[in-house]
């Protein structure tokens, strides 16, 4: 079983921090010529749609495709780096059995090509309607071995699946029904892909009956943690808010159930947080940890045990696992209100986000 092979590879991991290269694939991406695009399509087991673009696109929909392109560029770099590390036997990424290694690389090369086509497609939409197409950036990946890399892939793919829900809703609100079918097809593809990652990790392939939703600014904020530099100004090019992300400090994802979790976030550049900085009492009286889980309405719990070190806030909050059956991915946001009825309302009240809490539902 491939899962056992990956576990064997994890045993071989060294303690050195692995820094996968963010070099672009050697196939012309992100601007392949016709021959290179044909090669990518063959590797992806399918091609870009040849259907004509919609006749118009609401200006508010352009950032949706900018974010999709920005994310897909990141995914291309990640999977390209992961393939490189496995192929060259970087410490921590060795696989001792040749057949299992060949099988995993075959899947990952298809995934890489599919992500390239996703990125090219989104870039085409942005460019066709006069937007600025985000070029690939330089990235850092905090993965030291094959297990941590697959775990990261599973987590960010779950986040993408939630964000594409938001993209579909945003397009519909804007009256741009034409691209929704294509976005829906990508949701299905990413779900198939994530079921494979989850199976490698000995997790049930289908995570939840209704996958956790997200909003554009949460995904955009999370991606910033992987960016070293970009050949464009991120904030001015893609008009989506960026929040400081939240780290979970205690417990392992597999062990967390109903308990108080400890979080930390840096509020230095958050204008709306200034009345709270240095005032632990104000934090505990006025701020909440608000969770997205499945398709439930936002779940808010009060912040407790707040303390500051400069502008860095450390706090705790209950994680009501049993009440809401919070298996799989839950997203957390530090908010100024505990009475929020929709994902959009959470975004408007957010000081920091997201916290990524991924509860393992293992195959038994």
C-alpha cells in the first residue's frame, strides 16, 4: 500500500529544513507555445476549453479570477517542487520502493499539469477582460518530508475547495453565470485530487458531507505565508483584503476535540485592532473566535486568556468539536462580533484570519 511506503519515507526524513525550489516547470509555463500547451494537455489528460468566453464580465468578477490564478501559480510551484524532491531523493522525500515511487510521481505529474491549465485558464479570463494577470512569485514551503508535504497539499486543497464555493457565489451575485460551470468543474477535479491525498494519509477520502466554506480574503491571506517575493505589488494588483494569519499553538490536529485551543497572531498593521492592542481586558470583552465548519452558520465563541507581547496577541478559545461535528477543515477568524450570520459578515468583522484547524478522520 502506498500509504505504508510514504510512512517508510517519513522514517528516513532528516531534521534539516527542506526548501523546495520554486523554479517554474520546464514546459513554457505560464506562457507555453502551442507545442508546449499540447504537451501539458496530454500530461493533464485533457485540454483547455475551446468554448468562447462570455461576452462580458462584471468588473467585480475580475479579482475572483486573479485570486484563482494567484493560487494556481502557487500550486504549480508547490507540486513542481515536490516532484523535484521525490525524483532527486532529497532527504526526507526518499521512497524506498521503485514501483510506488513511480506511481506517486505519475499522479503528481498529472496534478501539476492540471494545475498549470487551471492557472492558464484563469489568466486568460483576467487578460481577456482587461485585468492585470499576476505573474508567478517566489515561494517558500515549510515541508521537511513527504508526509508533511502531502499534509500541506491536503490542507490547502481543502481551503481551495471552500474558496471556489465563494467564487461561484460571487460570480452569480455579479450576474456572471457563464463561468460558473467551469468553476464547478474545477471544484470536482480538486475534490478528486484531495480524496487521493487524504487516502495517502490514511484519512477517509470524503472529508465531510458538506465541505467547509471559505471566503476569498481568507485564502488570499493564507497564501501570503508562502510568498517570498512577487514581480508585482500584491495589494494594489489584486483588490482583496489581506489579514494576518493565526497560528494554532497547542494540541495535534488528530487529538483536538472539545478543548480550549491557544492561538497567536500579529496585529501590527491592523488599523481596526489598534483599540485592542496592549489591552487584554478589551480583547476578552470585545473579541471572538469565529469558526467556519461545513455549511453551518458561523460559530463564534468569546476570546479568553488574552495577552500581548508588543503587537502579538496570544489568546485561547473553545473549540466546540462535538456540538458541530467539526471533522476535517475548520477555519477560524478573530472577529469584533460574535453575532455573524454569513461568511461575508465574518469577513467584514475580521481582524486576523485564517486559523487552519484540520481534524483527522482516519480510516479505522
